[in-house]
C-alpha cells in the first residue's frame, strides 16, 4: 500500500514538476509577427543572457488566453499592434501597472497608457497614398476632404474590419463629433472605386495599377512595397497639417497581471525603449521609433517629416465599438 | 433492380439474422454487451461537449446593444451571403465531385489513370491559399489583368474577381475533393455485378447511373457534401481574402472588434444549431439506403471513344488545371520572386513540427473515430447514437471559436483539476494542459473527429453483419476478429480517414496558433504571419512547402485507398 502510494507520488512528480519556470527568462505573447520581434529579442539575449520565449497569434485569442490562465499565468508581457487592442487588454483586467523612470524618460506620455499598464514602442502613421500619375499633391488636404464629390469613384479603402481603420475613425469621432464623422464615412463609401480590400498592400497595388487614385494606408506597407517595386507610381501625403495632424498609431507592450517574472519583464521593456533596441524594433518594419531621441531609418526619413496628431492614442480604444457601429451604418464593410 | 437482391445473391453466407426488422433484432442482442460501449462513447462525447458547453454558458448574459446593432445593420446581408454561398458550394461540389468520381472510377478515357489520383491533389491546398492565389493572380492589379490592359488598353473591364461568384468558385475547387474521394470509393465498392446486371436488363449508362449507382452512393456523397458545407460554414480565411462577409464574419467581428467573446459564442452556437439541423437532414435523407460490399471492379465498365473520351479528359483536365496546376504555378512564380529569400534552416523545424502534429493527430483521431463507428454499429441504442452525433459536432464550428472554447475548457480543467491534484500529490501545482502538446492534439481530435468518422462509418456499413457472424461461428472473436476480419476490410476507409485528418491538421490554423507549445511553429503559422501582413508573395514559401508536404501522403494514400486494376 505504502509502496504504491510512493510510486504514485513519484509518477506525479515527474509529470507535474516539469513546469518549474527559470528566473532568467521572459515569456511574451505577441500579435506582432515572428520576423518583426525575433531580431530584438535575439539582441537582448545576446546582451544579457536572458531568454525570451514567445508565441504569435491574433490579439483577441492571446488576450483570452491570458485571461483564462489567470493566476497560473505563463505570459509576462503582451505585445500588440494598435493602441485600441492595448486599451481593450487594460479593460479586460489582464494587465498591471508598472512604473519606470527609464520608460517615462524615453517614451512621450501620449504614447503610454495613463494608468501605466502599457507603453508604445514604435509608431506608424495611417496616411493618404496617391497616384503620382493622376493626382497632384495640391489636390489633397485632409482625410475628411476625401469624402468630397470630386473623389467619386477614385478612392480605395481597406476593410473596416481592420483595427487600423477603426482607430482612425475613433479619433475622427473624438475630433469632429459623431454626426460629422458619419457623414464623412458615407462620403468615403460613396467615393469607393471598387470593393474594399483585405489589406493595405492591395490598396497600394490598386492605386499603382490605376484602379483608383487615392487610398489610406499605414506607412510601413508603403515602405515594404516601395522596396520591392522602386518604380512605384504612388507617394505618401501627410494630411491635416493645418489642423490636428496625421493619425498616428503604435505597437506597444504591457505587463500581464500575474506575470511570473515581473522584474525580468520590466527590464526587457525598459531595454526595448532604449535607442539601441528602438532602432532595431522600428527598423525591421520601417516604423518610427516611439523614443523621439532615435532617428527613423533613412528610408522612413525620406518620406518627409510631418505634424502628428497629439491626441492620446488611448482614444482609439475608448471609441472603438462606437467607430465599428458607425462604419457598419455607413456601409463600410 | 434492388441492391439487396444482388447483394444477397453475391453473398456466400446466409444472413437471415441481419434481414430481420430492427426492433426484432434488438431483442436478440444482449443489452449488457451494448452497454459495454457506453463509457467509451460517453467519454469521447464529453470531450467534445466540454468546449460546446463553454458556448452554451455564454448565454448567461446577452449584450442587447451588440445584438440589435448586428440585427439592424448586418444580419440580412450576412445571412443572404451565407445562404448563397452554401447553395452555390453545395451544388458545385456535388456536380464536380460526383461527375469526376464517376468518370475516373467507371469509365476509361485518355489520361484516366493518372487523373484518378491527381484530382485528389487539390485537397492539399488550404482554402485560404487558393483564395489569395486567385485574387492575387486575377484581380485588377494582378498579372493577368495587367497584361490584358497592356494589350487592349485601360478601357477593358473584366468581371470582378472579388465577388460572390469568385468566392463560390474558389471554395468549390478547394472542397470538391471531399465529395470526389468519398463517392469514388463508393462507386468502386459497388462492384462489377450490379452495373453489368443493369446493362443486361437494358438500362443505358445514364439510367444505370441514376437508378443504381447514384442511389447506392448517396450516403457517401451526402457525407462528402456535408463535410464540404461544414468547412464552408466555418471558413473565415478564404472569405476574408475576398472580403465576402458571411455569418462567420459576424462571429469574428463581434470578438475581434467589439471584444465580446460571449456574443461571439452565442452567434457560434446558433451556427452550430443550423449545422445540427443540416446533419440531421442528411441522416434522414440517407434513409434506409444500404451499401453493400462486393469484390472490387477489375476493369472499366464504359470504354469511352471519340468525342466522348475527349470530353471526359477535357473536363477532368480543366478541373485539375484550375484547382491545382495554375495555383501551384503562381506559387512557384511568387516563390522565385520573393519567397526563396526567406528560406533558411528554420524550415526543417517547421516541416518536422507540421509532420509530427499531422501524423499524431491522424493516428489518435482515426483510432477514436473507429471506436465510435464500432460502437454505433454494435450498439445502435439511442444513447450511443446521440453520443456519436455529439462527438461529430466539433467540425462545424469556426476554427477560432472552437479553439478558444477548447482553450477555456482546458484552462478550467487545469485550474479545477490538474493543479489541486498535483498539489495534493506534492507536485509543483502548475497548469499541465494549456500550452502542452497533448492539449493541442486533443483540440485537433475534437475538431476533426467528424472528418475521420464519415469514411469509417461508410466502410463499416459495407461489411455485412453475416461476415463477422460467420467468423464468430468459426471461433474467431475479440481482438482476432478485429484484426483478421474487420481491419483488412476497413483498411481503405481507415486510410482515407487518416489522409483527410492528416491534411486537415496541416492546414489548420486557429487552434495551432492559440494552443501550440513554445517553439512549435508550423508551416500554417508561418502562412498566417505572412498573410496577416498582406505579404502574399512571401507566403508562397510556407504555402508551397505545406502543399508539397501534404502531397506525398495524398498521392500515396489515394493510390492505396481504393484502386481499380487495369
């Protein structure tokens, strides 16, 4: 009897005890893809010896997994694109505040959560792309103006299901009010030259091929396509320079509520805001570093400088649901 | 012209027992023997019920704001789209699958011998891959239209690719192999005697097809169409490339946009209800039609000549070209332009992980499905039948919804069962299920059990009860009966089932993404990462690798699963 119990215990130990976590590792759940995060994590491991383990997936499932794991958490950090997603994570109560003088110094406050639960790491502008063959830059002015009649049948958009468009709409509601924004969205939908696309690259390709003349895209997609096709007949335009500025969103990282290695995780985030990490992190995806002391890559700098919207990016999250409902009503699929 | 007449004539053994009416037969069967199946079947059903109950629990609170918004602005359009898609794909896969299976299994025409297995190859291409290849190739900015514009000028307007018709065609090309594979096996198993008897009795080939072959193959065709339609209902990847909004789109939108998982789960459970009705309908329509087994046909029944032969070759070639050759060529072109620069030593790991997961999942899923199929045959009590139907439901749910339900269920088990038990035994008190390989394999099991069950049930149904009875009367029973009598007869069906599950697991994305252990990236994960960034050309590398990895078993197994000599 005793022997059997001992055997059972030994068996149980071998089965259950395998999950003991080492202190010199950090675990990240990321919706930023492998090739855009691995270089940074590899650099950190080379520098400090701390291992960074990660899995990639879409935001919503990752957040649900963190929530489900609860106190038995595996993940220390949640890395996502779009402030809207980080705000949602905050609302779900799966993050915890962490203060750090290093992060406060490196990242401007508009790109951080007001409750200190997450910080931005890189910035991307969602801006207007136009055909150099058929549009003069003087014809362009603001996002709102793309709803005017003279753009009828000339506009290309990505699907409203993408959070980038939801965040853009959310900030427009914040600035212009709901009624005016809905009118603008209806104008955009009316001006579409073809059904909305499933990604930004397709929008740029359509402008290049002559299916439409203008579109709204994230800057790094332009960077990627331009690298492949240097003779692209498409350029970027910075709208709303006379008023609020270009819509800027971010890729950011938050500390999970029950992070098993909170100190190691914090150290990693702090390092990720330093110039060394910032230029790798933004560089691999042709984004703008969130740390203003770090210059963007030459390619990114060649698009010209612009005035960015100073609205705290959290607004995108707060008004996301409202934005989706409005886009649905306007018929933006 | 009744099937049973011929079946009984061909049978060397009397089987008066099996001809007794069902309710009388049940009187002869010992109930304790039937009950032996209960625990096994119920455990399997519970495994599937666990994630499904997560869906049901979501009804505890209803977010009226989201519901009324969806109802006012989205539902009429989404339901209309979904219905169009289901009807279009359903009709399309039936026409394509049955006509191709008929031609390759009963006729002889130039190229038949290789088209016979080649027509199965499109099964190795995931729906989302075919979708992005077609859109990339044929959309306005794609190479085809660009070339046409260069020839004929900007004024040229072609039919839109990203349209209802486009998405239906792509899904038909991707899902017809389900119908093809199952009806081909059924046609081959019908044997020579039946169709020749039909001919002797003065039936034309068409009449023989309509009045003999088709009715007998109906269960198999029905099972194939049901699989194709469940895939269609659950598909999110392909329809989102086309930006074609279906009911499943609403589920994802509610979760990813409104972050209301409970509303998404409510929508998903409604979808499940529809699928249950469809499956029930399919079972009912199948009715009393019974398949029989005979010796496989040795030579072709119809030797097509002249224009008929060319038409047959042309039809098969057309489908093969559209569903396989053209997409593969486009992938190869993209690979050469962009994908090859990403190729590094990490691909070895990706391929090995993919193969391991596919192989293990196929093994486990087929074994479990075999248990279910036997249980339903040996003990068709209402309880067993309900349990088996329940276990088959996992396939119909959109992958992500099922994945998250399984994940929630496992984390619940971890919290309530694994951790307390391990703590009590002096262990570390750590979660064991979530993030482990076994959890991922269990998730595959729940999702794909229906895929394995269909072919197994069909081939089991073709074994007349008289056969094992005779074996028993000769003193063969237990494991020996299974290995000596059943398994050889079930081999084609088992291989088909294993092939379907293996390839489906290779292509599976949401559960793999959400539940894979650290470092267990697969080819599908890489495709997800590339396509989520709109990098279709670069996704060619993992996509091409995935198709090639999936091809080997497809070729190998299709040739062994059921073939005609000569």
